[in-house]
């Protein structure tokens, strides 16, 4: 019997947990789910008491964490990314495999050699983005290379959005994953290559320097550059490409409106505002504006200049930013205050469905002919719990762990799903779950 420990049962974990519970008897697995909300976990596993256990968990309880890891064969960390390091170090020291859906951190890189020496797998970037994006892109890249083609340009975009039937707010957005990550998205400097030239977009321009992409049947989306695209050029085998860009998708108009928060400083998480609950959100907006005449709305319009229009104002009004809505948090950063408001306004309500949209754009030369190929994925969630986000983050991770435990691949150290041993069976099983990319050549 394989003992699998899942740490963290938040909003992105539902499909992963369901997958392991439903397959536990077939593969002789015992599943332990450790979370700060034990009662919530117990409700999820009530029909699987013979194969699953719920544990009250505090990641800072070192003794408990070590004890749970000791009793396990494979550990899955669904914690926030900054918490993976301690868990991973425990796993390698205690001789246990670990998997996450997060980007490979320096903590993971530092453990690579020891993990290989101990034949331990450190599987990362095996969720949606990163994860399915890697797997699906590499499938096409390998197919083009095997035919003798040369890839000139590669762009990849992904967004966790709201399904059209549940799109009932002017932002076209609701939270289907960690809200904090949404608030802090884009911070840092985006790096990519465009027509052979190195390009940088600093945070203060990231939501203004956008492009538009179109997905058949679902229309147009805003796209902004995401993090470090250049770092994947070599792992993807795209040294010949003169354009390499990875980006994030939002509904049209979202980026222009979000830029108001960036320009004001409302996404800053570096300091706390004391006695914030003595303010309204209208007061908060005014506190970031230079001295001027008129109402707070009029001052904001003057401050933003040509970056403000009627559609942006509608989005801000929907958030009650000009209606003297009282702040509830006593002490918080501007980013935390904004997050608290948006968690109320962008909540997935009962019956709401989210949507995942991903598109890869390839330009390549094959037999002397220049060709363009788009590979697109759209996944609609079932409801506010069984979301498209939870499916596309949790299922590739669960499938790949199952494939490792059943011997379909034997790789050790730090791995991401860019090799055929991992991505081929993963994509095949995802297709059986109707998570399918549609490819078409662009004229």
C-alpha cells in the first residue's frame, strides 16, 4: 500500500482530492489530508473513511509535519508556494517524494542533487500554468522538431476567468484560486524575447502594454506578459526561436481598469495602514491622490488622464469605491485592503462556473514553408467548488503522481512536465476527461 499525504485542501485542491479518493481502492492507496480546517476535510471524505484520514494541520508545527511525512510515501504540497521549502527539505531528509503545482523555487533547486542521490522525485510545475501549459506546448514542439521543422516564434497565454453564463459583473472576473496571487500578479519585471531582441516591461507598465488574442467561439481577451519567459527557452528546446513570450489572459478592459490600482499604489503589500477601519474606501482612494479640486472621482479621473474612460469608471463604481463603503480591517497593507474588498465583490456564488482559457501560438518553418499554428484549450467548471481551475491544477498533478507510483516513469530530482515520459500519459488521460486542446493552422 502507498501512503499519500496531501497538505492543504483549499479551493484548488478539490479535483486532486477527488481523484485520489476515487482511485484509492484500485491502487491500494491510503490518503491522509492535512488542513487547518479538519471539519471541512472530514465532510469531503465521509464516503471514503476506509481509505482516507483527515488531520488538523498547522504548517508551523514542525513535530506534526515531520511525523506526518515520516508516515507517508509521497507528499503533495498544496500550500502557498512560499511554504513548500520547509516541507520539501523534510521530505528529502526523510526519504520521501514530493510534488507541487508551483514554480520551481531555489529551495527545490538546492535539493536536486541530494534527491537524485536518494532516488527521490521532486515534481513541480505540474498544475495548470505552470503545468498543462508545459505539457501541451512540448507535445507540439516535439512533433514539429521530429518532422524537421524550425520554430521561429512561440507565445503562450493562460487565464483563470469566469464562464460566460456566470459573467455578471463588469470586470468579467471572479476568484477561482488564491486571491492574494491575483492582487499581486504582474509585480516584478516581465522579461521576454521579441524578434530577436530582449524586452523588459516593468510593473508600472505591465497592464498598459498588452495585446489582444482571440479564441474561436469565445472571442477576444486582454493578454499581458508574465514573469520570466526567457528561462523556458532552453528547457523547451527553442534556442532557434526569435520570439518567446508567456502571458496571462483577462477579459477585455480588465487590464486598463486594474492599472488604476497599480498607478495609485493600491497593490502595494510592503507596509501596513494602521486604524484602516476608520476609513472608507473612498477615503483610501483620496489618500493616494495628489491635491486637487472636485470629488474623489473627479480627482481620480484627472490623475489617470487618458488612462481613464467610462468603462473603467463603471468597473470602479461596481466595487463601491466612491460610495463611502467602510473598510473592515483594522491594520492591513493597501493590497490586503483591496483583496478584502474584491473577495466580497468577485465571489463565485452558488452555481457559478469559472473558465480556463489557454492558447499557444507557434510560427515555424517546415519544408521551406512558413506556417502558423494555434493550440487552444477552454475548460468550463461544474460549479463554484468543482471549478475548472481545480480540475486543471489538480488533475495533471494527481495523474502524474499516479503514473510515477505505478511505474510509468522513473525520474528523480527536480522534474517538470516537459519530457514525454511525464506529459504523454498525462495529456492522454486529461483528454479522456474532456480537457482537450484544439489545433488549427492560421492563414
